[in-house]
């Protein structure tokens, strides 16, 4: 009887060892997978290499949203006022890809609006590229005032962002160009004012 009890305890001990081993293996596997998946995100958040902008970027033409406080116009009324980005060539530029339906984008707009007021007097340019329809963006800006120019890209804005290295196509996505028109910094996901200031002060 004692021998049977000892054997049962030994089997129970081995069972718990096996369960611990499997649990440890699963935890390590999940951790490794998460690290691999997040690697591109953090690489995008701290990519400070000076790289050329996508081919044709400066010639890209998008409808610019009017800053008028008039009643919301139809989408085609906004679409008639198109501009290329040539006007920003030769100037340091912050490009913010965002959408009204993206909560982190809306939160980051507050940060960028503050930085715009802080850095614009020194010649730094800011633009927002909205990944949504003109009507939706108009409705959003009726409630939330954005001090820098806004352009309407629709869902084609995701492809524009991919050209800057946003392989995941996520939002918000921020690009900082230096005066030479090179990519100085990109960030996927919401960033703090302190992180942006660090990059802007190094332009």
C-alpha cells in the first residue's frame, strides 16, 4: 500500500513537471512571436536614416480642405481645390497620416497642433493627410479645429503611407522630412510631444 502511494505521488510529481514545461514553452513561444511582430513597429518608430522620399511624392496632388467655417460642402466642392506638395519642397516638413475614426490619431492631433504653434514661427511646416472622405473630415473639423493644412487622400492615403515605409498600413503614421527633402524620421502609432521635439530639434 505504501509502495502504491509513493508511486502515485511520483506520477503526480512528473505530471506537474510536464505541465510546467509545456506552460514555459508556450509562454516563451508567445513572447518570441510578440517580439518578432513588434519589431517592425519599433523600427518604424525610430528610423532616423536619411532616405529619399517616394518617387513622385512632390508631384502628388490631393484636394486641400478649406479652413472656412461655412456649412459642410459636398465632397466634390472640396475635390476641385487640388494642390501638389511642391510648395513644401526645400522646407522641413511634418506629415501626419490620420483618420477621424482613429482614436489615437485624434489624440495625437492635439500634440501636433501644440507643436505646430511652437515650431511654425521658425519655418517648420506641418500637414495632415486624412485617410477618409472629404465629408467625414469636414464634419470632424467642424468640432475639432486643426491649425495646419489638411489634405484628403481617402483610403488611397494608406498607399501613400506605405511609400514612406509604413508596411503595416496602420494609423497614425508620422513622417518628418528634413530641409533637403529626405526622410529624417517615421513613427507608426501615437508618440509623445517629447519624442517629436527630440526629432524636430535634430533637424
